[in-house]
């Protein structure tokens, strides 16, 4: 997403990124949160203030989570982009 200057749930060719991930991984389902912020605490605050993102974080069926961030000082989206991936 960063390399394509995009911050959304779709790939550069408008494909659904979740479907692309599921096609490559042996997972029953997958949910993602993405965002940008100037600090980790700002990112958490923003995700928890968003109803849909907060529901993903607190959904009790998830038993695995992956977290990633990328620092990119020249990004149009801010200095850090964050991604959370959840599965059951």
C-alpha cells in the first residue's frame, strides 16, 4: 500500500486485499485495520475511537493477531502507517 501511495483496503488494481491474502494463506477468515498516525499512541487512539476498528480489536472470536508498521517520512499519509490483521 505504501509503495503504491494508497491507504485503503484494496490493492493497486482495485482487488480486495483481504481476498488476496486469503488466497495465499491457510486461514478461515481475515479482518484488517489500517491507518496512519504520527505516533503509536495516536494510532491506537484513532483505532479505538473508530467504531468498526474498535469492533475488530475487541471481537472475541479472534485468537491470532499480526501487527506491522512502516515509517515513511515522505508518505502523503503521515510518518507511520499501521496494519493489524486478525483471524480466528
